[in-house]
């Protein structure tokens, strides 16, 4: 889990895929997935996303990529 306004926890690791739960004060996030190619996708809970949320989602995907690429 990381500090700041986003909390990320590894939920499940299966083969080359990793699923994460995410919590944010600014967005109702459901989960994130990193596939075998290292692509990140963040899901917003159905029915809660606005246009501004999708912009924040893109920022969070970028932030998640950077956090996951940092050495532990």
C-alpha cells in the first residue's frame, strides 16, 4: 500500500497477471489489473464515472505504472 490520496494493494497474482485493489479519495475505483505485457487498466465502479473521473483515471493509471516500476 502506498501513501497519499491513492492506496494500492496487490489482490491476486496469477501467472503474469496481477490484480490490485485501489482506493482513492477522488474516485470510486474498483480494481486495477496489470497484464502479461505490463499494460495497466483501472476500472471505475459502474454508474459512478463522469468525464472528469475518466481524466483522473488516466492520471491514476500513469501513477500506478510509475509506482509499480519503482524498485521495492
